[in-house]
C-alpha cells in the first residue's frame, strides 16, 4: 500500500483584524492671523480594519509664537479619549464645545490622488497621496504593509495606514513615532448621545464665533476665538 505524507507548512499571517497602536506627534501652528490655533500634542490611535479610538494629550510647551510677541504656554496632560471612528461606515464621532451636542460626521470623505512619491517612515515603505480637506490642501504618506484604511483624525480611506499628514500651507502636521500591536479594547462611548452633523456644527459655531468676538464688556477687553483648526469652521467670512 502506498503511503502519502502531507507536509504542512505554517506560514505566519499578519492578522489585520487585530488592534494596532500608532502614536503620532501632532502640531498646529496657524498664526496667519489672530483666529488660528497654536498647539502641540501626542495622539494615540488604537485601530483595526473596522473601527478605532483616538486619545490625545498635551505636551509641555513654552515658546514665543513666530512673528509675534505672544508667548504660547501649555501644560502636559494625560491621555483622554478624543474620538471614535467606524471605518467601514466612514463615520466619525467626537465631542464638541457645545456640551449636549456630539458630532457624528459622515460627510468628510477626501478625494485622494495617489502619486509615485515614496519615503520610508519607521521602516515602513510609504506612498504619497494628496487631497483637499475642509479648506486646506494636504499630502499624506500611507503604507500598504499595514493594509488598514485609517489614519489620524479623518485622514483615511487609502489602501494602507496613514503615518504622516502635512498641510501644504505648513500649519498642520501629524507624524507617526511608533507602531505596535495592541490588546487595548476599541469601543464607541457616544451611542446614547445627541448628535449634530458637520453642517449643523458649522452653523452653531458661526453664531458662537461672532457672538464672542463682538462681546466687549469694557473698552479694554476683547475676546478672540479661532475660526479654524485642522478644518475651517466658518461657512463664509463676514
């Protein structure tokens, strides 16, 4: 009787349903006028191919804002939850400054153009893509070696994990500083909240913005609030 032996080779498979932790340095240094934002933080993205949580914390900073005599000072904080994203549904959840209204944003899709420019980030080969997102033009670098269509904030829907984001005006930057597997649980803490859309948020923010900058309790006091962050918040300039 002929005996047949089957040799089984176990090839390790990188399971992208598992969770990954990506830590980014984030900076926004928009000092074009008084209504920009200046700040530095670390972001911790816990993600798989279906959903993600992102946590943020400030880092100790003391500097003079370039081209001004204004000192920017911030104190380090601990990580706190910033957002939840359902990647398969392209829906982003986060809190807003309007306490009873949480943002459920399903309108943020970016029309990416992938080009041939490449660079290595954290030993991952990355490819460049460009796109416009709510008032700014961006270039990003993603790696198909980790085929998770996610990244920091709403920079996603590319054939790989986004490791770097840079606005072409030079004001906004996300740079990955580490990538590792994670056992941290991903959850949506916003399920029972009252939601507003991005367009509704902009309408509310515009009313808040003009109310604050026009409020003058005395001749010596002026309130300044931003009209933009990573996105531009106002529907139009007045």
